[in-house]
C-alpha cells in the first residue's frame, strides 16, 4: 500500500480529484496537480476587480457590460492604484508602508476632491510621501515624481492639497532622517567597481577603509550636539538634506582621522542623491567646520586652530577631522553633568488660595515623602491589590436590591471631602443612608444642574392640564412690564445703534424693502387692469351683429345642403303642402300641367318590379 510522501500517512483514491489523497494531511500524491503558492497570495483565486453582475441601463434596451458601472469602475481604479502604491513602496525600499499609504489614499479619494486618472496617481504619490514622513524618513518627493513621470512641483502641490483635504500636519524633516539613504547610497557605491562608482581611485580606497556604520553613529551624535549647544546654528533655517550630507562627510573624516581627498567628488555624489546643489553642501560643510573649530577651543588638551598671516601649520580640515569625536564626547559629558545638576523634575502641586505656611508644610512633607520613597525602594515590593470598579459594583448592587443598596463611591467621596472641611458628623450620617434615601435627597451638585420649572409647568401640575390655563396667566403680575424696555433704555439703544451705523443700515434696508413691495404691487395692478381691458374690449372696425347674422345664416344653409345630399330632406316636414305649392312645386309622382293650367293625374298603376323596397332598405 502506498504512503504519503509528506507525512507517511495512508492514502485513499478520490474520484473528484482523480488522484490519491492522504487521509492525514490532505496532500495529493500526483505531483502534477500541486500548485506551490505563497500562503498570503490570494490574488490568483480572488480579484477585487473581477466583475460579478450584469447590469441593465435604466430606461434603455441595451445591457451594460459586466464591470462597466460606476461602482465597478471605482473599485477597479482603487485596486489598480493600490497595486501602484505597492510597487512604489517596493521601489523606495519601504514595503511596510503600503497599508498606511492605501488608507491615506482611500481617505483622500473619499473626499471627492480628486478625480481618477493622472490626478489619482499624484495623490497616491503624495500619500506615500506623507507615510514616509510619518515613519521618520525623508519624503523623497523628487524620487516619487520621477517614478510617476511628473514634475516635483505638481507633486508638491498635490501634497499640499491632500494635507488640506485630510486636515493633516507634518513635522519638519531633520538631518538624521537622511542618514539611512546616504548610508545605503555609499554602500552601493563601494560595492560597485571603481570605474562605475564615479569617484577617484584614491577617494574610493579611503572610503573602503572607513567604517560607514561608525561614521553614521558619529553623525547622529553630531546632530544631537548641534541641537543642544548651537542655537545660533538653527537647523530649521538650513536645508536638512544639504546639512545631512555635510555632517556625514565630516563624520567620515573623523573616522579616518584625516581629511578626505577629492572632497568635490563625494560632495557631488551625496548632493545628487539628495537632489541638492553641490555648492549648498560645500557651504554647509564650511559652516559646520567653523562650529567644530569653536568647540575644539573649549577642550584644553586639543590643539586649537591658530590663524596667522602666513599659512597655518595644521589646516582647519585636518584639525576638525582629528578633534571632532573628542569634541563631541566633551559636549556629551557637559550635557550629562547639566542634567545631573538640575536633578529630577519638581512635580510639586500648585495649590491656589493657600498661605505660605501651608506651602512650606507641603514642601517639607514632600521632601520627607521623597526620602521615604528612596528607603522603600530597597524593600521588596508588595503584591498589588486588585482594582475593583466601584461604579460597576454599585450598579450591580442597585439592580439586585434598589431599596437597601449602599451609596456609590462618588457620594462617599463627597462626604469625605466635606469631612475635611469640618462636617464629619454629616458625612457619617450620609454613609448610613440607603439608596432610597439617596434618590429622595438630591445632593447639591445634582440640584445645581437642574433647571427651574417654568410657570406653565407649575400651573399645569396645579390644575391638572395645560388646556385650562389662559394666556394671561402665563405671566405673573408685573412680569410683562419688566420684560419691556423703558423709554430711557430705548433712547440709549437707539443712540448706540446710530453711532455704530446699524440704525442707518436697518433704515436703508426697510426703505428698500418698502420700495420693492410698492413696485411689486404696482406691477400686479397694471397686469390686472390690462387683463380686464383685453377681456371687455371690442373691435371698432368690424360690425359684430352683421358677422353673427352671417354666420347663423351660413350654418342653416349648410345644414340644408347636407340634408339634401344625404337624402334626408323628407325628414324636414316642417313645411306644409301649401308652402310647397307657393314655391311652385309639389313633391310626389310625375306631374303634368295642361294648357288651361289644369293638373292631370294619371291612373293608378302598380309599382315596377324590383321596386318594392322601403326607405330603410336603401339608406340603412
């Protein structure tokens, strides 16, 4: 029977996996079906940007492709920018800052002040700069701008916009924050061949023999000493990048115990890495060199620089290189002595309204307690008592027995404070109170926070309802007169408003409002008059009576004409036979007139064949 190659356990065949599976660890015996991935690599199984729904456009007949909605587009853009942030942090050797940068980016885009696209990429770079500054590293704005293929000016503007949108403030960068960057840059130069390093051969060999780590520690001590003893050399007024380059060069010379050859080459290399001018680095180097020369004069066993008309025996660079570490150690010892002389911080409480005698008593008792504390330090410490939250305990007791529960610790503290003022009897009696007494007897600090009931509340409680209270009863007798201003107060207030110009503003506003109201009323009245005039106005060029008669006669003739066409004239039986005779015709069969104007009526004859249809058969 085959065994598992991983844990030597038994295996069984699985039809779904088409392979043997270990019953202990679950490994597949077929190596072709194994996928070796990282434990935290979930991108190949799940992608946040993968669309999962097919949405239909509102009010349209077409369907939106998956992943093309507004939410999906924002999700895809966020995922892409997060990947860009991870690549930027890896390039700048700060992969641990990617979660913080992603959080800042999401917050900045959540303000809806920045659009997706190029602006979003610049926002990601600005958030990376903020995270680097928060972690104690240089912002590297120029490096970020180079990676984003944008100008450093635009990235700086975006950084200020992001800081304003997120309401963040950044501390100023110090020279010590540039030391890791310069140290790694120097290591990369020394690890590369001489031809590609860009340094002179002699300078390259000198730097090879120097411990870069020790030089960096000396540079950090140099920065601390400058901050303590050289307030005139204000670090806030100097460029931190150029100052860091100059300090590291001096520290390298101090480790070498001699001046470096080809100083311009190393200055140019550091200046290019920090993206500052070489002249600025050299200027900071000379300023710090003069400061070190002043420190050397304070140390008695060190040779001081003596400037004469002729050339000095020892150059200032060589003197500073030999005496820098000793001067820094001397300054550090002076700082330690100053701290020890000042001693520990005095944390005596400042009490108000206390006389001098009580203050002296407090100071003496403080000294005694401090001496006792020193003696107690030698004794073994006792086991600390477990802290019990009184509020939780009092609340539990009150819920179990609301009537017979004891007072809370706050009430006991109030009683103890009153006891120190001379009311011990009252405090002892308060401790014996039950919770019911405490609820019924309101302390002063609680009653002071309550508001006085209004007159309406008092009357409603007295009469049982607020509906029976009249408006005149809401104010007490004489209360209305006290609310109103007296004539003297009105005159003073009017004069004050007139002096401040407020009354003129109010008068102008009221007059303008009155004019506007009158103009609106006049316009409304003119519109009404115009509407009434157009409603009753008649035309003087047309005879309306003749027009109406013409229209009526036309309607009658049209109606008769329509009836004749439809063959419905037989329905008009309003006229009698006499009327038809007067008109000269008789409706009926064919008529004939004789010579003597006699009417001859033929004999009756039957209807023609096929004509026995009624009127309804023809027209219905």
